[in-house]
């Protein structure tokens, strides 16, 4: 595109965002056509979240519906919140209750949890999501602006500058006052009642706010001037389009969203609503009183009026929390003893666990606890560290790269490919040169799994499972046990709180960063291979760094070190599977053969016929089933058959392992009307095993002359040399290994296999 074309696109974008200012009457017609645009703060926030839609995720072994709003879709996922879907859904449920006035309207939503759990991302999602929603036709947000020039005498309206004619005489409400607040209360109530009758929604609009003090000053000034002139239709004169117009605005920090940061200071009044400007008071003719035109309106409630107020790192502003109690209760705040301001805002506070310690410092006083009223109004939603391997792997990658894509997959197998993926990062060395470092396949997975395992409760493990098993159940929703899948509901996991402690992603990120910046790879120098970080390198570095990291106690260090071995064993198993798959790539069963087998088995068990290539019906072929079961499944031999006919063993297997699994899979994937979509045979456990799984016995039978002990430097012309060359190529082609990481991984696996090969 040319530069001019980009300018045109920008013009079109802004033209779609903003509407021309309109008279008050036109605005009323607009909201009568689209009542949702007049929504009060909590209802508008809820609408923005729901407008983005939902998607299905598996977290902690359970399928959940997740609001895409929290994936930061308008910002390409840059500040997406990973995991904590149940917490976010609870947040939205409470927001829905507040919006509908179902007994929670006095609540302040409190988001608590350790560092690096996604609380800051939530703030950014709210800001980004509301900003972009307000640019859409459905999400238009409106306020008013005033012009009192040329009416009577006086200094007019100003924020501190002398007025000038025309457009410069218009002054927008500094606190985004709702346009309907211009109407007298009785009329406003009738308008809102009319809107709710037209509203296609179960949550009615509530609007009790009066004009803000700045706008009230303009209104009163106009009213006084026109009353002196004897004008009969005062309201029409005051709200004439020469003096009042309605305009839409783009929601952002300072305009509908107030954010109080941890470093913000000032008196409670300054932080909450703003401050008086002495110089301005002297300029304005206020007749012995404070003029609201001389107020800054830069406090968090002023900025957030009309939509959202966020207090970041609330422990730094604990002195303000008690002063906020009247806001959700009364919807009002004071600028001064004589000047109040109605506030319509949804309050959210964000904190680390230290705020709870402050709130409980008088807990022993029970009924006399001075913070009791505050604690009653705080509605706590606790973020935890991620307990899903895939989410933690995604988060680690985000911390190391500029990737912002949300991982979505149709099956867990596709998600596993993302978890396994290598990462290549360019690093500037001490000599100024930029070198590429590779995190080998399964390295990110290893780090993520170790972090997740550190966060799980070991006391709730059923017999026969370890923490790695539990982590896999949480991520997949099931545990593969031979031909069977055992789903989470089959395990007796105690109802315990997990994720409140453990290894944070920031620690993992820092360990990887240190490894990336090492000048040489001390582990692989003898192979003339530099820049490759293997999974075991990363796990060892994470374990070794525990002693020096100040964030861990002595007990935590010991506990986390003890959890390292099962993680190493699992990751080695994953590398082993890659190597076997690469060796046996040419021996895998194609999907058509599998589907044909299932078709014949189903027909045989159900006593049905199947259509051949010519479309003619015929009996299922017992020989095809026998060959598949002997050669591909490896479960039976000739003694299990009478000629081509199956004996009891294969017949029972077909009924209990194949057909039962097929029916179970169909049942689990039914829709709301109990209809079953196409069944993918690859997702049936026993068939999945056939499609992609071999073991070392299969390798030994296929390559009888293979010598794993010679793998590092195989003799020329041997089967080991030929097989190694093919395996390394397959690792690169199938799984994204580099030549270096393929060499290192295959050496590591074969070195372990050689001890038990004979």
C-alpha cells in the first residue's frame, strides 16, 4: 500500500469511531432505538465482556467456557490472561449480579493473588477491551459538553484558560457525566422506564446519578440567565444545541477508566477525586463560594466515573479503602463539604497477599474490628499460579519471546505439538556479536512441567499416581493407562487449594535468560555443538538455582528438589518417544487401514454388512481383522484364531476395547441434542496407540543389527550408521529439531537404551 492509502485507512477508522455531536433530543431518540447504549457502568462492562464471545478450554482436567475478552483479542493477545478461567468466570458472575442489583451492588471486586499470576494483565485487558468496544456501534459511550458564551455576563466556563469563540467555547464534562443526567429526576426515571421496556435483556438499566458539579455550574448559569429574561421553556432553552450537545467518546484511562497506581501519592481527597486550584478560584466569579470549575477532577473516581475504577497494588492505598465504602453504597463522593458528586463506576481493587494481612491485623477483636465493614464489602477473587502444563509452557514462551498468539487447538495432540516446540532466540554476546541459542524440543515443556509440579498438592494423590500424572490429568483431562483413558472424575483428588505457592514463571524466565547468555555451552563442548539448551540442562539449572533465590524458603527448596526426578523421567520418556517415532516412521500404520479395521469390527460385532468398493453389501472380512490384530496391534498370534476366524480372546477384545471405546468416545462428544458428529478413530485410545506408538521391542525386531552402544560414532557401512542418518533427518522433519538438538537428543536416548538393549 502507498502512504496515501494508509492515511485513507486511518481516516476511515476514525470516521467509524466518532459520530458528529448531536442535540439532546437526537440522543434520546438514539437510545430509544438502542437502549443498551445508555447502560449504567457495571452493565456496560458486562456487555463489553460478553460481546467478545466465549471459547471452550480444559483447565485442571475440566472443560470450561472462557470469555475471549480476557484473551485480549483487540490487542492481538499481548496482555492475555492465561488460565484462571474459573476465577474470571466468577468475576463476571459477580459483575452480572451487581449490574442486575441482586444484592451485591455494594460490593467492591477484589482480585488477589501472588505476583506473576495475571492480575496486571487483567487491568490491561479491561482497558484494551473497553477502549475497543467503545469504538464499535454497539458500544458507543456518550457524555455532554457545554457552551455558555454570549449568555448574560460572567467569565464563562473554563478549565483555566480564557475562553475563545466558536468551537473553543465548548467544554466537555470532566467526569464523563451521563447525558440523561441532564433531565430532571422525574423525567429521567420515565425515560429509563421506557428504555427498559424496549430493552431485550434481563438486566434493566439503572441510572440515579445527577449532573456532575462542573456541568451543574453550567446548567445553573444558563438557567439563571434565561429565567431573568423571562423565558418560559427553561429546559429547552438551557439544553438548546447552542449550549448543550451530546458526543461519543472513546473510553480510555482518564476517560471512563480511572487507575490508581502504586506510586501515586497525595492526600486521600486528591487521590480519590482531585484537588482545588487556588489560582483558578481567584479568577472565577464565585460570589464567596468554591466554584466546581476550579477543581482538577484528576482523582481516580473522577477519571473512572461512568465506567470503571481500578486501584492497583491496593496495599499501598489501604488508607483509601475505608473511604471508598460510601461509593458503592451511596454512589456519591464529596469534592468539598458543600459540594458532592454522584459517581457511577464499577470498583475493582488489585493486590498481592500482603493486603489480606493488613485487613486481618485486628481480626482478634472480632466484633470490634474497625475493618469489619470494609472486609464485608470486599468480594474476593483469588488468582493462582497456573496448574496446566500447556498454559505454563505458553506463558514461558511469552516471557522469552514476542509471541502473543493464543494457543487454540482442536485436539490435545495438536496442543502437545506446541508444548514440544523448540525456541530459537537471538542473543547478543559479550563480544558484541549476535548468536542464536536454541531451546531444544521439550526444554520449555520440561521447565513448565517442573513449575506446575511444584504447585500441586502431594497429599491428595491417589495410590499409584505421582505429581507428574496429576499434572497431565489437569492438562489433558485424562490419563492414558494402556488402552484406556482414565478421566479426572475417576480419580479421588481431594478438594484442596493448589497454585498458591510454587515456582513462579519469573524465576523460570530468569534461569533461562542466564543460560541463554552463557558464552559457550559447557555441556556440549566436546561435541563441537554450541548454543543448544537441552531439557536436562534447564531442569538442572532450575534446581541448582533454588538455593540462591531469595523467594524460596528452606522447606520449599527441599520440597521442590525432591520433585525433580519424576519430571526428568517424564521428559526423557517424551524424548524417547520422539526417537522411536523417528526410527519407525516408515512402519507406521496409515489411517485408511485403521478406519477399514474399525468398520469391519463394528459390522462383525453388530451382525451387519458393509459396502465394498463396488457399493455391494458383503460380510465383514475376518482375515483383514486378523492380519491387523496380529501385525499392527501385536496382541495376538496364530493360536488365537481358527483359520481366519477369531477365538474368544480377539472377539472379547473387539467388543470391550474397540466397540466400547468407540461408543464412549461418541457419547462424550455428543451435542446438546444428543447428536453425534463424525467420530475420529484417532481419538480412540487403543487405535491411537496403534497409529503413533512403537516400543524398543518393535525397533529390535525391525532392525536386528542395530547397536545403540555405537550410536555416537557408528562404524561406516553398518545398519546403525544408516539408521542414525535417517533418524536424525526424521527428527528434524517430524518434530522441528535442529541438526544439533537431534544429535544431542538421540545420543542421550541411545546412551540410556544401550544399558538394557541386550
